[in-house]
């Protein structure tokens, strides 16, 4: 019976419980169910039966069914193909919003009014410059350095330029650090692009919008004023919005885990960039282009599909998702976006291959039954390449966008009183206790080695 004054929902929550019977002892345990979950620590009430006498733990490699936090930022329903930021459908945001508006929404929970937006844009705009030592730092990389490695190193290095950023529970310091990251990451990314290309760095132009300024720093040559193609500007704006956040993925979990040590935000964001660098995460759209290149021609698609189905070493990249069991809602938006972009740059062989892959896969029972639908990575690589971005730069573009989500998730984690430093449990599978017996040959006794020889390398 619920206490007087409690709501129907709370009464239902209080009454919900998971009843567990330990078949080893016959003991019964009751674990409260809240928000569709039980506390993993409640399992400690059940003896493990091991010699250490500890309680039972759950074993969940790759966190397939473990919630590590409560978050009000991003909602995903993978079965229904739903993605929302703070309750707003991704389709509406991609169609009507701009990226900085979405960045504000992710952090603050509400869309900005005009005064809030103007102030936010002003702060971002006037923090886009980086210290000249950062420019020199980037110039020290090899000509063939991967731009993602350059971005990661430079973002981590920012912590040395802003030592006060370690005061993470000072709201003013936390705010300025978040502004700096949103403002400076596009500059660092553009500088890394120019370095790899052997081109002089282009400094920010504060008269341009966020996306236009980034494109200017990337592509401006000798023209007195850079004018970006409006189709490209809007395309990149939408792609940034689609990539801004995606719940507790690998890189976001890395940001939260590293941030839980109360390190400065620059170091925490560097952890996210490092995780995003992996081919199973941010590098997936690169893999799509490599696959398309290997197929070579639309006529080869049917044979490729049969090799995938036959398990002959081929993988269909850009299809399927850990979360989405229906069509990725972002993929629908990106496909339309690709149509808009390719009206400007023209159709090419790779796009024809992609369209044929999608057509066959969506009509083949093998893929449909396995719910292998195109995900957001399938078309993004083609769009980026049509805008003349090199393949190795795709993940950098992803990182610029995801910085907004990482920062919102990082701050939410800091202000969550339930969060502590991340420290997963393990199940030990090594040897039991044993005594040390050396397996090395006895040392040879000889003359002392001269100091100059000992130091020789």
C-alpha cells in the first residue's frame, strides 16, 4: 500500500521488485525495480560462494546490458528507430536548428532564447583563436601525421595552457573551459588539415558563422574573403547536429570514466577523441569507403553481397548498429542530404555502388531478417568526400560535432551526486597462490662494466 500523498507512479515503483531464489541455499532475495533496472550492488546480498566470501557480481563484457548512469540528455529507442536530444526529435532539429543552438540545448536542457543564443555565439566566436605555441606544437608533427592524432594531442595539451581548468567545480571555470573547447577544436582541426596538406594556417574569421569559419580555415587560399557554398554549409551543419550526441557510446563512456577522476575537461575530452579514433567507432565511415572502393563498380555489387552472405571474409560496412534494430533515423536524414549535395557535385561511381548496395540489402531477406539496415556512417563518408575532405579527416569532423555531447555528458556526470570514480569489477581467472621459483640462469660473475660502456645506447 502506498503512503498517503504519494503519486500513482511512485506507488507503482515502490511495489515493483525482482524476486530471486538462490537454488544453492534456497534463500529468497527481493531487489527493488526502479526505472526498469535493479541496483547491481544489491546482488552483493547474495553470497558468491567463492573463497573470498564476497557477494555475487554481474558479468557484462562490453556493457551490453548495464546502465552506468542516469542521463536526461539523449533518448534512443533502437527498436522503433527513435533519437531525441532533450526530448526533441532529431528530425526536427536537423531540419530547423543550427549546431550551436543544439550544443546549448544538450548542455542546458532547453533551447536558448535570443539573448542566451547571442551571448553564447559571441563567447564561442571570440575564443576561436589558439595560443601561438599551439600552432608551433602542431607544426612539429610529421607531414604524414594522422589529423586525428594531432587533434587528440593538441586538445590534451590545452590543459597546460589553462591550469585553472582543474577547478572543475567552480561554475565559472567550468563554463569557460567548455566554451574554449567548443571554440578551439574546429581551429585545431583545421590547422591539422592544413599541416597535412602543407598549406599555411588560416586564422579564424570572426565575421563568419561557426561552420563557415571552420570551412574558411580549411579551404581558404588567396581570396580576400572566403565565401562557402551554402549547400555545403548547411550539409555540414546538419551532420554536426546528427553527430552531436548518441547516448552512452564508447567515446562518451570514455569521457565519463576519465572525467570521474575529476581531471580537467581537456584531458577528459582527449579520452573521448582517442576512443573515437578506433575503426569500430568514429572510423566506420572510412571503412564504408574502403569497402566501396574494393567493390569497384555497381555491376560487382551482387557478387559482393553473395560473398557477405556466404561468410567468405567480406563484411557489409555501414549496415547494422548495436542500438538500432530498425532503420537508423539519422541515416534517413543523411540519405536525403546526400541527394542535395550530389545535385551540386554530380553523381559518381561510388554513389551508384552505395545506392545499389542499399537497394539489394533492403530487399534481401538475409539482411532484413537480421535487421541490418543502413546506419549514419553509410552515406556520411560519401558526403564528406564530395566536399573534398580526405578520408583520414572524417573522424576529425565527427569529433568536432561530438565535442558538444561529450561536454554535456561530462558536466552531467560531475553534478550527479551518485557518481564516483569509475572502477569496474573483474572476475579473476588466473592461477591460485604459488611460490616464487626463479627460472633465470644465475648471474655471471665478472669485471665491473666501465661507466662509459654502461651508458652506451
